[in-house]
């Protein structure tokens, strides 16, 4: 017996915070499938996080839309109106390489970016030689326009980030057809935020209090990261001998040809420290 689902579509008219979260999530962890013969659209979300899909499910239907395949769970939305709305907003079929960063109202950018992070973002920890735990944020995409749109948003939020490119051999994964051309190789773009205070600032923006949709697994890591104590830098460090104004003074005197030993005696520091300050090998944030 085929169960006919009744879908909720009134939320499409609101285009609110939840709508833009789902748009970001579909653009990164979902897909739009178009059946040419039947001229039907189908929107699909794939995830290992069944609890998150179960939280999203009632937004589309009161009946369960979730099934399990070999590797993960799938939420299928077989509704032309919903799928077409996502397409109109830029979540197009075969989007891997051609996805564009959509036009999102500024007040809903945190929700859209949170959806993207829950889809293709990575929050993890690494340890240094002293066994201290540090967080790392990474975001991956093969669509250049899309990931540079993410980067532009981070830059506007004054979040320090880097982006790098690595070549991926898609023939080792699967072959993708884009606009009728078989693509076997493409560039993978990776955005990273590595400084703890920058990651904390970023997470506070997107995982704000009482946001409705947030992947529980990543929300848990977010709370761990926000509880980390930031390592004090510069003049705020407990062992700092210099102030930020001293650093500017030292660099200015070095430029004017004052000897490093004379400057070192003035500030009661080693002349090698003056050398490192002048060459921006320490106090890099000034």
C-alpha cells in the first residue's frame, strides 16, 4: 500500500530563520532530483544523524519521511512546490560544482550559515605538544562561488579565516555529470578557522540562544568549545613585560636605525627579543 503524504507548504511564504537554515542544509547535505520523464522534483536530505532529521521531519509533514539505506538515513520530500522553491533559491540539481551563494537577508545569514555548517562543516579538537586541547573549524565545498560567499560572510563578521585549495580526483569517489560533461577532477575548497577566540566568536553568532534548528552532535561540540578558556596573548599574558604601545615604540625605533641593544636596555629585555619583535616573529597581532 502506497502512503500518500500531505505536505506543509505555508512556511515557504514566510522565508524566516527556519526557512534559510533549511536552505543552507539542503545546499550542503541535500540534493534536488529531477525526473525528466515524469517531470517531477524531489528534495532529499542524507545524514547519519537520524535525530536531527526527525527534528526536521514535522516541518514538512506529520507523517515520517525518513528511510534508511545502507550508509545513512534519508529524508525524502516528494513535493513539487517545496522542491521548486529550493531550486528557485539556488539549490539546483547536480549542484556539486556549480552551486552559487544565494541572496540571503542579512538577519538570516546566521541561520543559513548554521545550516551549511551542520551540512558540510567540521568541528573538531587537536592537541599541541603540551597536550592542551584546541578546536579547529573546517568547511568544505567544490563550488568556488559558494565557498567564497561563505568566506565573504566570515570576513564581514570580522572572523579571521583562511582558505586553501586541493585537487580531488573524483574518479576515486564517483563520476559526476555537470551540464552534460563528465567531470573526473575538480578543486576542493577548504575554509578553516584555527584560533580559539575566533571560533568561539563565530559559533556564538550562528548557534545563538534558542535557535530552532541545530544538529545536536555539533551543538554539543559547540558548547564544549565555548567553555574553553582562551589563552591570553600579548600584554594580557601573566608573564608579559611589555605593553602594546611598547611594541609600536620598539618597531618605530628600529625603523629609525636605533641599535637593538640600546632598545633592549631601555625596556629591560634581551636584544634578540627586539629582533623578533621588529621582524614580526612575535607579537604578531600588533
